[in-house]
C-alpha cells in the first residue's frame, strides 16, 4: 500500500512538472515583463514567478546587429550596399522592438506545433503586447522574414510577408 501511495505521489509530481515551460503539448500562455532586448528577434522576459527567460520570437528572423548577417539568408545581393542595408534593417528592427516592449508587460504564447526551445536553449514564443502579435507585426512591416520552421500561424505570417514584399518595405528594399 505504501509503495502505491509513493508511486501515486511521484506521478502527481511529474504531471505537475509537465505544465512548466518545457512541458506537454498544447498552447500555454505566460505573462511577464521585458527586462532587455538583445536584438529584433530576441528578448529577456521576467515571468510572474520571477524566472527570467530568454525568448526567441517564434517564426521570424531579423537581420543580426552583433554579427554580420549572410545576405543570402534574406535573398539580398552580397554587395557592400546589400550588407549595409541588412545591417540598417537589423538596427531598426532592434530599435522598434525596444520601443514597443522594453520594460513593458507582455504575454508569451507557446505554439503547440513548434519546438519549445530553439538554439542556445531560448524559449520560442509568440510575443503579445496590448494584444498585438509582435512577431507577425515585424514581418508585416518588413523588419523580419518568416523563418523556415514549423509553426501554427505560418500562413498568416507568409501573407504578411507577401504584403511587405509587395510594398518593398524594410528588408525587401535591400533586394534591389
């Protein structure tokens, strides 16, 4: 009887752990405050429980600001002008993200069809501020491209990217 009780307790503990960030399938939502912005697609968020997560904005890729971005990733000519344009878009993307979320409360949504963690152990999430999807907004404004990965809202992101491309906005302007 005692073994059964211990086994039941262990199962309950393990089941509770599945609700944590690395947990089970199904979309989960977390609230927190942005403590810093690394660049256009990476932020640090202090969650309500006090834990700090480095969050990679799911489904998007902005040009790098701390290292050179490969122009080929964005379909940009590998020229001095192409590289300079990408760098400027990356710096602008970082500034936009900083202005929109730094120090602000955000909602993180974990996509049930995507990986929970990406490179370097970063949490992959949609970031919402004032009920606006920051990830999709950056794509729609031309600051980011849609990343080659699986995620539930991919079609909406691709449509936003097509509109940005048609408007020759941001990174798409660098393709000239």
